[in-house]
C-alpha cells in the first residue's frame, strides 16, 4: 500500500472513530464540538453559535439558560434534527447530525429524541384524545412486520399516562385540559417511542407557578424512573435552580455551569451545595462572568500569571511592579540618552512624558526629545504644548532644564530666545 493510500485509510479511520464516539466526548449521549450555525438574511450574516462545545452524559437532567438571542433555541433546534449545523460536530445517541441523510434524519426524530414545545398547540392534535395523541407516534414509527401491535401500543400508552399522573384524562381532548395537564400529556407523546433524549423548549413558559411545578416534577420523574436524558431550555429560575446541572450560554458559546450536589455536615444534616464553574472549551477559551469583568474594569486584554495551583488574571492596563504593587501604565524612555523606550518603563533618565504633562514643583519638564544634561540640543526641538514649568526652572527648546540654569555653556541660542532673569 502506498503512502498516499495509507494516509487516506488513516483519515477514514479517524472520521469513523469520531462518528462512533471514539473521539471527543467519548460515550456522552450529546456531543457538540466546535458547533457553528450561521444565518444569512439579505446579505447579512448572523453567527448564532460560535464554536460551541457541550457534553451531556446519559441520564443527566440539565437546564440550559441564557438571554434572548444567546443561541440556546438554535442549539435545541439543531439537536432536534430540525436544522443542520454550518460547521462543527453534533452527535446525539450515536447519530451524526451533520452527515445524516433524509431517511436517517426521519428515523432519528422518530426514535432517538422526543420534543416538547412551549406552545401547547404544537404538541397535541386538538381533534384526538390524549390516548390517541400518545398512540399516534407509535403507529407512525412501527414496522408493519416487526413493530409493536395494537395491544403493545395500548399498554405503553397506559404506562406513560400512569407515570405522569394523568391516567384519568386518557379520553379527554386537549381543549378539556388545563395548561399543566396539556404539557404532561405532551411529555407522554414525546416519550411514546422510548427515546434516549427528551428536549424541551420553555415547557413552563405559558404556565402559572403551580402548574410549572407539576410539569417540572413530571420531567424529574421521567429522568429518575426510566433514565431518560432530559435537556430543558428555560428562563424560570425555579426550574434552573432545581436541576443538578445548569448550563449558561452567552454569545453563542457555553459560558458557565452551575453544578449542585448534596452534602452532609457533622451533625448529619443534608444541604445542597452549588458551585459555579467557568467552562474552558477545546481551544482554551473561557468567558469570564460579566459581574467580574465589570468589577475590575477588565477590557481588551488581561495579564495571566501561572501559580503552582492556579492562574491569576489581572487587568492589563494596571501591571504590577517588582514589589507586587500596581502602577499606572504610561509611555516612558529606556534610559538611554534621547531614547523613547517601551511603554511602561519609568524612572530612567530621558523618560518621555506625553504632550500636556504637568510636572511637579521643582521637577524638570518633559520635552518631546529628552537628552542628558550637557548634551547639545537637537535642532528644531520644541516644548510640548501645555507643559507647565516649575518655579525657578528654565529650559531651552528641546532641552531638559535644570533649576537655575539657562542652558549648557557655549550652546547656541535659537533666534528670539532670551534667558530668563533668575530670582534673587
């Protein structure tokens, strides 16, 4: 086998490993790797997802939160198979959402995932009863030869309605149900074909507090009783705060995660402990919480310092000197006569102050080009506009003045320059 053929075979093997989960994400049921979605409208491109990374393990109950326009609904639409990524990788239960053909996509939507919409009218057919709504997905997905028969479908329907606490509503139409009852019936419809993942887009957005609690309890029951992985997009803080893991999305990327766990104190009392983490993606990028960046006025760039057990992040415009104290960042010289130096160096002879600098009493003014005392003046030197000369100090154009001096002996004087009278 030639080197070219061997290389192609290696690439094909690598691609197969990624499709089967041997690459990034391992055995996670939901894998998003550098996921990108770009929308184009009238020549304007909007990047809704900007290289998003996300892993959700099998059996997790996760809430996805974020401001309007952050990209959370776009992500859920991609995971539901209703849209296709522009770039990156998205896998759900072994299905590659980027490379699926139409037939595979239909099979994926019927068997691998269930979906609950915020609008009740999108979840239930109004002319069918609750029982008929739950049975319909099984009839559509069933293979005529090997699929479940009528009795098996009836048994599955009764099981789901009992699990969700609405068996007495089986023969009612959606219009005869409350909002919370309709959403619990919608969950039963989404679970009809035993999907491994259940997606929900704002399922409690149109419900009151009591009904929202009932619907969320139904999601928790589904997760705990039958092990279905549940991902809920929500704005409701009571829902986001009741799950073990809350993922926050901002500007098309995962920004932070809150992980909750139950711990016992010395007296044996249980307490829920929440810890917020900033996520680090595969490219090494992280998003600092906005309240942190605003508190320290972090902008454009920051300084990083590697310590034995942590990384320190400091404002980039307030570096530390050798003694560990902050100092202002300003242009200065290198210390060489006439040098301009790199920004941030101070204390060397010949330091250059910006135009308009005010010198302290008794100090020397800062010309555009500094020179050592006694060095001949460069032709054409000018004093910076707005400079204030200290009492008793005299400076010729372009020279660093010394208190009481009128210039270097023998130094040629520019036309129109007159020595100032020294105070007695």
